[in-house]
């Protein structure tokens, strides 16, 4: 495994360790950048993140009203996308960051979805949810910020009913010439834009560093299988900039 890169830091500012992020540091970082988080997602991906979230929900293949759990929900974009597909869907979003959750709750309210969904603070490795109570689960760009992703996957499996589906949307690194170009943008340009807009250089240096430390699609599929998911499959998006993983609770 690669050594964790050293990130820029400021006195009193908590920065997670890429590859083994600490809960308190993750919470602090996302609390700091919450206000500009949605804006930067749209800006840094040139709006592509919206299409990625749609593809994530598509892969759940929900053909009837369902109970949906969104882990690392952040500002609830993925939960909103899932709920808008069917007026019968109900959902719960869990995240460490209370500042992100405040924005997510306001977003649900503005879209008249608050009656069908709730958000709450919680630990991905010890979910405050009953077993077998959800039909589907999603994680969008959050699993690499969990210190023990296998424990989180096992918890998701626990709260899904038998036959329930999980879809994980996460960044990956393209290969070949596209990968070389993307790495220049990801390591050089993205952190500068993120720092300029958010005022937090450490957070947007952590992002590419954490992606580089995240398992390959093949390795993450093996982690899902190790956590007890079956029918695991994955596919790349946008030439390998992001990846979708899907699995089922047997």
C-alpha cells in the first residue's frame, strides 16, 4: 500500500488521513466546507456529478415503492434523486457532519420531500438502524471517507432486507492517456479551485489523495463480496473518473 501523502495543514484544522480517515477529522472537514459543497461539486465536475447520481439510482432498478437508505448522505443530493423517482419511496440519510445534514434537511423541505425522508447524524460503522428494514441502499462519494469500509458494508448488509440492493458511487482513476491528463487536473487544478472557492485548501487536497488511496474497482468488488454481498458487479463512468458498484443481500 502507498504511504499516506502529507497534506497542507493549518493550526487547529483537522484533516483526515487519506486511506485511513479518522471520524473526528472527517466530521470537522465536512462541517467546514458544507456551505460551498454543492457549488464545488457542480463546478469541479462541470455538472457531471448530477448524471452520475442519476446513474446510481437507475442501477437500483426500483420498480415499486421502496424504503431507501443513503449512507454518507451529505447534503442529500443522492437521497433527493432517489425519492423523486416515485412518490411512494421513503428514505433515511445518515452522515457524520451536522452542518451537511442541516443543508440536506433544508433541501428536502424545499422540494416538499421532508414528509417522506429524514436525515440524522450517525456512524457508518455502527448504524443506528434496525436490521432488515430497507429495500435499497446508496453511498455517493462517501465510502472512501470511512475508516473501516468493510465494517460499513457489513452494517449496510445488516439493515437491508434479503434481496435488498446496494449501489456505491465513488471516484476512481482512469488509465492510459486519459488517466495522465486527469491526474494533472486532479492533483494540480482541482485543489486550487477548491481552496479558492471553499477557503479550505486542506479539504480539497485530501480529496485527490483519498481517491488515490482507495481500492481499485476490482479490489472494492472483492470487499463487497467479503462483506456478504452477492451478484456484485461494477462499471466505470466517464472513462473511469467514477465507478458504480452494485450488490445484493442474499
